[in-house]
C-alpha cells in the first residue's frame, strides 16, 4: 500500500519537495500537491506588472506535474496527519510538508484613495493603473513591517519606478520608507551600503527606521509611529506579512514557525519550509527549494524509505532591477555548511544590462519546473 504525502503550496519549497519525493520514491508514494487555484504565480513578476511591462497573467502557470496529483483547495487546518480544507473536505496523510509562504494582510492597510497595498502580480493591477496615471508629485514605496518576502524587491521597485518616470519625462519624486535601520542588514558583505548607494544614484530617497501608523494618516499624508509625517500623491504599500492561517495552531507566538534541522515542527509529521520558517537564512527562492528537498528527505527517512543524510545547502541568487534594463545579482553560497556554524560567501555583480538575461532564465526555469507535461 502506498503512503500518502501532502504538499501544500506551489512555490519553490513546495515544488522542490514534491519533485524530490517523486524522484526518490515515487513508486511507493501517493504525492498530492494542494494549491488554492491549481496554478502557480511567479512572485518576482510583481514589479514588471506594476510598470505595465507585462500583464499579471504572464506570470501564472498551470500545474502539470508528472506522477503528482494536483488538488485545488484552500487549507484551513493542518496537522502531521492531514488537512482540512475550507470547503469541508478532509485529506489524510502519513506526513505533510507545508510551504504556504507568508500571508499578506492587505486589510491592515486602510482603503484610501492613492494608497494601494499589494505584493504579488495578481494584486498589482490596481497599482499598475495608478502608476501609469501619475504625472507629477511624490510616489512613496512603503514597507509596512518585518518580515516581508523578497527583501531587496522594494528597493528594486523604487529604482525602476524612478527610471520609468524619467523615461516618460514626468516630474515624480520617489521615496522609499522602511522600518529597517539598514536594508538587508543581516546579509552584510556591503549589500546594505550597495542598496542605499544604488537608490541614491537612481534619485530615490530612502528613509530608514520609519514604521507607518495605519490608524493615522490620510489619503495624502503618511504618519509614522515616531510622529513624523510624509506628504505624497501616491503610496505603494508592501503590506504587513503574517503567519499563514493554516499554521495558527503551532505554538510559536511570532509570525515565523520554529523548525528543527529536518524542518519538522512541534507537530509530529508536519514539516514547514520556505519564508514561514524561523531560520538564519535569507527569504529567497533558492533557500525555500533547498528546504523543500531537505523536508522531503526527512519524510522519506521517517517512513523508512530512504536515509536522511543532512540538510541540503541552498544556493540562492537574487536579481535587483536598477532601471533602464540594468540588473545586479546577489549570489550566496554556504561552502562551510549552514549558519551559525558555517559562514556564507556573498557575491555581488552589476548593475549591468547583461544580467537581465539571468532574470529571464530564472523565470523560464520556474515555469519548466511546474509545467512538465507541456505548457
């Protein structure tokens, strides 16, 4: 009798886990991938959607995975023994790997004219229209709080917006506000200084240590928790990120979920990978994919189907758009093992037009991993 493994989410962690299970023990497993709409979304396509370069639909792909069953549905509750879906269905399992990412709390940002909260291609259409309409004034990119997914992306968005308005000869000042005292401070290796210098060169003002107070303010003025204020004509908001509701029953009090070396939670048989986990690693697709493979190996070991030989080492890379077709790339390797024992090696390249091809390659690889049986 085949063992059933449920994988929740079609992001990098979920896809990597499902494929690893299939490739190592697919003939002995029933692998079910649960995704709300049965499709996947390439989150780095958010900025291109906002800028009007591509529609949101361009960054979606139907899930067609060989020997992996895809079920549509929204998970309401999860344990190591299965899930309960919002529509009342119950799916039992021998183990569950959850890769839900962080939950966008769009309702935390008041619905006001000229204030638009989004952080995915699907939620970016309203922002695209507002960006296209703005002729002059101040546009503010607002990071609401920590943590949030894809930490370099707001800086990339701000720089590409500055280039967009320069190209269209519009007098629009771009400001970015963040609660951080320095961007990507945990990464170090000169990356915070590089981002701040790049923003300054692009004409983007960065205000550090500014957390918005959404109970105050108007449709033309932001108020921050320190009492400072900032007038604007359009505010694009990275909304607060919270824990996925399906993980609410886990004991941690913070947004992130505690896991062990195998990515198993306090709930036996429930593994969590990707942005939702409390680890010293950056929130990046390469990290989530490595964690997905690690959790898959741990599940196989738990079931007596393969031996667990330790965590997979991630090799994340991140592309940052500077505008005018130029990109920089941050790559991270862990030759000495995972932190805190191992120190990362960080490499920074660019900005250069040649690196734009790398971003396109990442998208094609993403789509290929999710549409194995054709497009």
